[in-house]
């Protein structure tokens, strides 16, 4: 299967607020949304994902069902 470039995406982890059942709640979201966006790609596509943590504490994004050129030691970093 030939590789195709699917694009480049920037994901910013940041604090936010939402209203659930009439009460304001703190959230950790991505690009201003909670939950964060779903990104879908086809097998064989190449994609670049750049993450920025706009928080005062450590955070990570977990990816499901993806192959990475990074070792599993970098999972979620």
C-alpha cells in the first residue's frame, strides 16, 4: 500500500469549563473542546500531530489503534 500524507494537526491541552445538569464543571480539553476531537485516518496515511500542553501540570494524550515510529516507551508523552 502506498503512503499518503493525511495532514498535520495541532492539539493544545487546556483547562476549560462546561455546564452539566445545570452545574459548572472544570475540564481538561483539547483545542477548546471537551471531550477532545476524534481524528480518523486510513491505513497507510502519514500524519503529523503536534501537541502543546497549556497547563500548570503534566498531561498526556493517549492514542488508540495507531502505529508509531516512536517506541512504546513514548506512549502518552
